[in-house]
């Protein structure tokens, strides 16, 4: 693909990233399916996902059913049947919310957000996770569970599977009719939203994974997921210097490569918006606000990358995308939910970047 031929200095990064991508789901999702002898057991939250070596190792998603355009399928793509549970703070969930907006599916698939800060999900144990507000006015932008009376996302998983012992994550694509989790793997949910719901989408002509770009999209996803999307977490949750140093080096090599690519074309796979852009954007929009400080990704700010910074503004200004970014929820979650990193929960006052500011990308790549 144009702009994605690795230079000698970065070829090892691409080999490493593409090898990591092969361990993911077929959709190159946000959860690695590989495990090692040093991996932790099934985690209850991201705070548990650290190996004995001190490195962060994300656990795999567990619900992997598919919605289909086939009306006879167990999960048919019909309006009004599904609900998307998200957190505005979570980049994986925000991917899915972006697709609802871009495809014009928010009239056919309802959605709601949890509270931004982790809280106790049971009185009987110490698990901290995503919880719903008790009332609509408790936390602006968050709503009580409208269908199951669940107090937490953990409750939803236990409704779907009484023996569930895994990590209760968002996003959750919920079947209101069968009262179960259809899928909690964001990379698979966005591909369903892209293709299977076109019969009821307001923008069915938008294809974010077109056939002629699929190889390029998967290649970019292989780089971006391991080194950037998950890379910031590898930096932030590392408990030893060695894993942190390795993760932050890989992160900035990947950011440098993206900066190079975006100096030649408007989007990551050319001059057409694709899935790869949505997946990269959700990390970039959080970078200066939380990852630079909270996850120690401060070697270079996003604002110091001219192409990446203007690309992020370009993405943010696409109709519908800004409504998926709730910076108050983002800041409250990261600074308030990880006491091992920020024990007092103090939220920094800056930098309050204006992503509505002008950019030149559309004009540059006409």
C-alpha cells in the first residue's frame, strides 16, 4: 500500500507487529489470543493483567458470536434487537460507538455508557469495575441499565453466563431478546456494524473495510494494535523497568512510522477513511490528555507530531465522531480508576487540547 513500505530502520518493528497480529482474532482485534507460561490467569480487570516478568499482557475476549444479515441466523441484523453497552472512557468501546455514528446505526441499535470511574461491583468481594449509575442524573453522560436492572457490567456477564469468571469488559453487544452477550470483541463488533447492518443503516454506502484495501487495513492494524493501541497500556501497567523500556521504544517507533505515512496521504491506507483510522484515532485522542502523564508516554507529545496531530483533528471533525469523545469521562476514568498508578486520584488540569481547531489535511490531499 502507498506509504507503508518499512524502511531499514523500522523493518524489525513491522516484523514484530505483524507476528503479533497473527495471534489475534481474524479481525485483528484488541485482545491477544496467545498465552505463555508467565501469563496470569483470567484477569478480573486490567490491573490484574501483568505477568511475572512485570509486563502487561491483555487477556482474550470470550463472547464471539456474530450478528448476520441472514434473517434465519441466531442473531439476525434487525433494528431494535441489540443494545451496545460502552464506556466513553474506553478506547475499545469508543471504536464501536464511532461506527454507530458513521454508519448511521444509532437509530437501530441503542447504546448507553457506564460511569467513568471503577467502583466495587459486589459487597461480597473486592472486585472493581464498570458500574451503572443509580439514576439518570447521577453522572452526566452515564445511564442506568435500561433493560436488565444490572448494577454493573459484571452483572450483565453473569446474566449471560452464570459460571462466568472472566474479565467483565466493554464494549458489550447485548441481545435484548435472548438476554445474552453476543460479542465483546470490539474488532469483531465494528466489522459486523460495517457490513451486516447495511439493510437498516442510514449510511450503508460507507464501507470502512473495502475489499481492495483489506490487506492494507490488516497490515496497519497489525502495527497499530500491538505497538500503539495496546502499547500505551504496556507502558502504563508495566511493573518493571525492562518491559516499560521495551514498550515505550516500540510505541514511539510506531508513532514515528505513522507520522511518516500521514505526511504522504490523508489517511492511514490512502486518501479514503477506513477501519484502520478509527482504530488509531481512539488512542491518539487520549494521548496528550492521559497517556502522556498517566501511562508515562511522555517522550514526545502528540502535539509535537505535525501530521499525527492534524490527522487527529481531521478525524475528530468528521460528523458524529466528536460526540463519541467525552474527555471528562476519559480523564476521570484513567486518573481515578488505577490506584496503583495514581493512588490519590488527582486529575491534572491540562492540557485541554482544542481538536476543533483548523487543520490543512483535506486541502493538502485533494
